[in-house]
């Protein structure tokens, strides 16, 4: 006959199941995944889709409030100007003669046409156009190496309508293409970056180069 004292001691000494902190009960799992994490994960995924797909599509379809008209010229800090294409939208930047109350023009201006974007930035720079382009290639967000966008080919020379020599290079990626140009006017560097879908045809390319060649710096005759 079993000894009650022995049975009680055995029951007491039997190991108990002690789950670790990451253990999830079977009734709270779906295909091996903690059900409590599904909703937050889907929310993050939905937000990523909105930011990367939906918003760019909406932005490309929404009409711009400030449309370029014939004769418009954009001015930036340091008396740098360029002529934007008619009917493009001005998303940042100021026309010549419309300086802010501070009297200082901004250092950056951007115009867009659907998925095409043209951005010009200026600032002090000690060096020539090729040196500036080298710096841009290693620091510019336009390359966005995380998405596979990279410089294609060697640097080439480009001449503005005012006869100023600069340097340019093309960039390509799985879905994006573009061009980066650099000029230096009397110690002031100018960076021009144009990006758009990689299947952009010859007409948008010609439009971009017209804007690049229209860039003028301090000490040059203005349009």
C-alpha cells in the first residue's frame, strides 16, 4: 500500500512548468504568430504603403498652387538665378523681385511637374565645378543609395547660356533617373539636381537641361 507521506513528497518535488517571458499560449497564436502583434504590424505596413506609394501618387496628381508663367525667373541666395519651365509648379523658392521681408533670398528652390523634380541649391564653396560635383556625389540625398540610385558614367562638361562652364553627371536606379550639375560663381557653389522616372523620354530631358543652362550667378548678365 502506497505511503501517503511518500506520495505527498513526490508531488511536491515534481518540476513545475515555468515559461519564459517570450512564451505565448497556444490559444493566442495564429500560424505560430502572437495574435497581439498582428494588428500593430499591419498598421506599420499600411503606414509604409501610404508614405511610399499613396502620397507620391496623390502629390503627382494634385495641381500646384504656384504655376510658372512665361518670363518668371527664380532667384536664390547670392544673386543666383534660373529660369523654370512654363507650367511647372513652384514648390519652394522665390521669383526675382519678390524677396522675403528679411531681404534675403532662400538658398534652395524647387520646381516640379508630376513625377519630375528640379532642385537648385547654393552656398559658399572654395573650389571648381568638378570638385563641387565630387562632393555632391558623396553627400547628396539625390543619390539615395539605399534605393540603388548611383552615378552612371563619367563627369561631363556643360555650358550655361551665359557661357559659364560647369560639370554634370547622370544618376540611375531601378525606377529613378536623373542628372546632377555643379557650377561655381565667384566662390559660390550651385548644385542642380533633376530626378524623375527612369523611363522619362527625350522631351523632359531637354526641358531639364534648358533649366540647367539657364542658371546664372553673381557677376553675370541676367535675363
